[in-house]
């Protein structure tokens, strides 16, 4: 019998993830899947459960929550080469979106997911491998430094809002206090340096609940997309940022786009985020791992 371990962050999506996980587990079970539901109470418990689940080598390990939950499950699945999937139940769900999983059509996705589990309909997608000091971290979505990372940190304090409204509120609050940083960036050995509003490296295309910062990113092209946005007055930033939702910002003269397989970022004072999770201060090296993850996706 096909088996699945469904790991959910019960606090994700303002607490909605628990109910979504329980309902999804019942649906998959009714469709013939042997499901073990795990609702860890802490981050440490989630990491331990992911490790244990991967050691059991189920047909699939499913992350139910937002990008943070996906990020945590990814660390075990990528290392152990266990097939992974996603049931979106968070505030942003950008990684699910990049995988082609429609956040608003969960009821349609679950029967299809059950079919893929039974048939073994796996595909593979690229990964980013972040080297930060002696630590290595897997990423499936967007890695960022600069203004967007500062907004991300502030958004974590706005617990009453979800998704894009939370990110926009944090953006407005951060805009009055944010300090620009100087960056040293290399893309496949070619150097770029200067002061920037932000630097983003995308395997997936979006963050912040649908902001398409790397609109051309493709999880199957063996490359990472890099977006560098020059510094600008605050009024310009306010006018400019809405373009990111459509991906139209890439045509703006402030924006420089690159593609590569190995990226390094150095900066004093900046903070690196990956999939919405804090990595720490630069420097970091980011390498693409082509077809590094086995997934079940539409």
C-alpha cells in the first residue's frame, strides 16, 4: 500500500493549517493512501519528525503549511532523496505556486495527489544549496538580501495579518527606517558591486504571497535567476514596488537581471532569507543542484 507522512505546522495560516491537515489526511486515507499525520508543536519537534519520516522512506513526505513548513520538510527530503509534495495551508504559499499547485483548488489537488502517490508519478525539480559558513541549507523558492529581507523580518511581527496584506503593511513600516547596503555579487565568477535596494536569487519565481520578484525563474532549467535592484528614493520605491506583483519590474531601469549556476553574496549589515526563513548575515554561496529533488506536482 502506498504510504505518506503528512507533516503540518498547526500554527501556519493563522492556525488554519491544523484543520486543513486533518481534513487532507482523511481525504487521502479515503482514497487508499496509508497516511501518518504529524502535528509537531515546536520547530525542533518538526525537524526531528522530518528526519524520522525520511528514515522510514515513505512513498512521499507532504508538507502542509506555508513556505516555512515546506522549507523545513525540504531539508530532510532533499538530503535523504525522499519524494516530497505540498498541500498549501500558509499565508504566502509561494513555493506551492511555483510548483504549479493552485492554492485555491486544494479539493481538486488532493485526488490528483493520491493518484500520483499510487502511480509513482514523480518528477524532479532543481534546488538551491546555500553554503553559510560551515552550514548548508536547501532552498526551493527565493533567496533574498536587503529591503525585502528586512520587510520579511518585520512581517513576522504582524501576526494579525496574512499573505500579501501582511507583507505590504510591513513594507510601508520598514520604508521609513531601512538603510541601504553595499553588496559584492558574483554570478558564475562575474562580479557586480555597489549599493542596492535588494538582491534576490530565485529558483521559484515569487515571495511575499505572490510578488513575482524573479518572474522568469524555472525550476527545471538548471539555472538560478538573480535580480539586483539599485537604490532609489523612498517615493520611487513606493511607486516601483507594485510592479513586482506582475513581474513588470524587470523592465525598469533600476533592475538588473542575471542567470547563473553559482552565486556569491557578500555585504556588511545585510541579512539573508531563504523561503521566508532567516539564514543569517552574508557571505553566502548559492549553487544550483539540477533535478535535485523528487516531487509530486500537477
